[in-house]
C-alpha cells in the first residue's frame, strides 16, 4: 500500500515537471515569436542563416527557433578615427595618440612625411550588403579608408597637405572612399571625411614651423611693399602729369604771346611804312605816356637851370592842396 502511494506521488511530481517544462517552453516560444524594432533600426530576418526579409521599425512576428533577427542601426551616424582615439567625449574631449602613429604617418608626393589625423563619418544604407556581402565591414572600411587617404596624400606636396590643400583632400577622400565602398558592396554611405589635425612629424616640427614663420614674414613684407608701391607710385605719376601739364601750358602761353607780339610788330611796321613821321610820333607819345607815370616827381630843365624855384613852389602847393 505504501509502495503504491510513493509511486503515485512520483507520477504526480513527474507530471508537474512536464507541465512546468511545457509551460516554460510555451512562454519561450510565445515571447520569442515577437520582436520589437527601434525607430533608428531595421531588422534583418534569417531562416537557419539564410536571408528571409527586412523588418521596419515596430512590433513584428517571427517563427521561433527557425528565424532569427539581426538589428542594424541605419539611422545612426557612426565614425572611425585614424591616428588618434577619443578617450573621453564631452565639452572638453580628451584624445590619445599613443600607439596610432602607424595609421597617421604618411609619405607625401615630394618625399616628405606628414602626420595626418582624420575621422570618417558614415551610416549603413544597405543592411543586406552590410551583413552578408563582406565578412567584417567595419575592418574593411578602416583598411580602405587608410588606403584612400595614403593615395591622396601621396599625390600632393607636404605644404599642400598641411596648409592650403586640407579641404580638397577631405572632399576627394570622401568621393574615393564612397567609390570603394560601393565596389566592395559594404552597404555603407560615407557622410563626411574630416581632417582632424595635420602636422609634420615631431622630430622636424620645430624646423617646419620656422620655415612657415619665414614664409609668412616674407608674404607680410611683400604685401607691405605692394602697399607702399600702390601709395607712392600713383602719387608720383600724378605729380609728374601735373608738372607736364604746367609745362605744356607755359609753353603754349609763351608761344601765343610771342605770336601776338610778332603780329603787333608786323602791324606797326606796316603803319610805319605807310606814314613814318606820324607813326614815330605816335610811338613816342605812347611810350612817354607809359613811362612818365612810373617816374614819380621829376623836373626836367634846360642847361641853365632857370625858373626852377617857381616850379618847385607850384608843386609843393599842389601837394598840400590836393583837389
């Protein structure tokens, strides 16, 4: 009797265990049949590893155990850093260059070295290619980014890389990198390539900075010389033009006066030829009329000097009693 009771209890326990296992499996299957895709993601469904379909954001049903879902952030912008790493992001971010010189040290077209640090910002545009076409898309992107940057930097001089060519290098690198991503079917879209910092290597940085300072000083002196030239030369040209105009005016006046005097002399000569005595007398009177007012008080007498006092007395009376 006791043996039957213990068998019944054992059967009852086994039944409860089966019910519990079945319930747990049912709950697992129930909750495993639904998947929630966030707003910035898409879900890539595979059946035993083979691509099945893509799920948009929201709640979706999937076959438990048979189907699995890989979430891919397609709206989130990601980045890769070269030549440095961000240690702490924030208002005052901290960066580290230790151990990354092999990424940033590059040979330029004029056989100089440049330390180039850059950032690649990208996002996933094709989840299928991203997951199934390339084994490690992130690693591949890093490799092709470094290859593209080295190719572009190798076509330029060190001065272009460090100074005037940075924007052009970043733009060209973005175009080339996007082309490589499309060729390799990475499923990535390159949003931007940013040159974070470009410097000469540390051993020659002081000498390079000295050369840059000398070049800047040279440009400053050239600009100052051009400023002085633009200020002095136009003024000198104006003064020269003014002097030439004055000389031309003076020459014209002298020529006109000479021609007028010559014309007057010729006219006077013609009158003299027609009436010599009258002309001589007229010339004499006109000359005396022009000269006498300039002489002031003068007394002209004969050789004996008679009758001078009455003349002096008359002049004194005229001076004291002006009319």
